[in-house]
C-alpha cells in the first residue's frame, strides 16, 4: 500500500510538475523561435530593400557614366520618333543640333556616326544626313552571310513560298491606286532592262517591295531584305535557264492584275505559282506540304 502510494505520487509528480515544466519550456522555446523568425524576416526585407536601392543606384551611375556622344545618339533617336520623320528626311544641320543639345560639333558628329552604324541614317558628303529607307535594319539582319551558302538559296525560296502568297492576298485587299501605278511602272522597267540585256533584278526587288507596301504592314516591309537576297541569289541560278524570265514576268503580271481587281485568292495563287516556278528553275525541291 505504501509502495502504491509512492508509485502514484511518482506518477503524479511526473505527470504534473515535470510535464508542466516541459510544457513551459516548449512554449518558451517556440516563442523564442518565432521571435528569431520574425527578426530574420525583417532582416531579409531590409536586405532586399537595400539590394533594390543598390541596383537602382548602379543603374543611375551607369547612365551617368555613359559617354556624351551615346547620350546625344539617344536624343537623336527620340527626335526621329517623336517628330515622325519619314524615309529620306534630312536631319537638322550640325549647327542646329549643337544648339539643340548644347554640345560641341565633334560630339554631334560622333553621335551621328553611331546612328550610321545602326543603319538609321545615311551620311551624304556635301549634302547632309538623311533617314534611311528602313531605319535600324542592317543589310544582313539575319546573318545570312554566315549561313551555309550551298543550301541558302533553297531555304530562302522556301521562306518566300511561305510568305509571299499571303502577302499578295493581303495586298489585294489594301492596295491604293498609287501602289498600282508604281507596280505597273516597275513591270515596264523590268521588261526594258531584260530586252536590253541589262540587270533587271533591282526592279524585280522593287516590285516585290511594292506588293508588301500595299499591305501597310511595316513588319512585312522589314522582311524584304531576306526576299531581296533570295531574288539576287535566284537570279544567279536562273538567268541561264531558258524561258525563266518569261515565266516570272507572266506571274508578275498575273499578281498585278489580281491585286488591281482586289481578288485575294487569284493574287495568292499567282504568287504561289511564281515561287514554284522559281524553285523549279533553281533546281530546288518544292515541299508538297506547303501547297495544301
């Protein structure tokens, strides 16, 4: 009986005092951990805020340390965009730009040279500085000079087959009378050059450019360097193929008539026939999946 009481007392002591003590200790530990976590979170937020300030400060410092000609080049780009300058527009004279931006003549000249390397302006000796036809678009935007030249013509013609029929269809819906006049003029120039044994490809390029102009889509207009390259390369492959020019000329005429009639489907088909004929004359396989 005495042993039982001691055992019970021991249980009570264990379940009471010891358990309470352990419980209190656990609560204190949890409270301590929570406090540490809160302090850690506050520290993280402070570090993140400071990092943000450091990044902003670094960016501002970077802007401040940019060379003056680069800053003036930025302002010239903004001027061209804000004033909606058109292709071929002449930029203000050096003296005017010096006053406008508060910089020296040498700084203006360096800034203009930066824009020249970016194919934004064209510097003509003794005439001035003019906005390029396709501002910002380099002569070889896709780096095709570094592509496999043996396969290039086929890949370019495939690209044209994918794009040009749809461009012609859209052109038929959006063309203006001024576009038709220019297209007809270019067709006449192509025929004249061919009959006189001259290089007609510049007029061929301009004709396809004018079809894209009909769409009013500036993105399509900026894809033309690739098309131009394929026309140039294609000419080298097809100029000795008998009847090649006559077939191309007939397709051009059909495209022109369909666009004039606002017949999108005829324009699409004429452009597709033109590309298939060009690929055949260039000994390039036509992917049948593109003809569906």
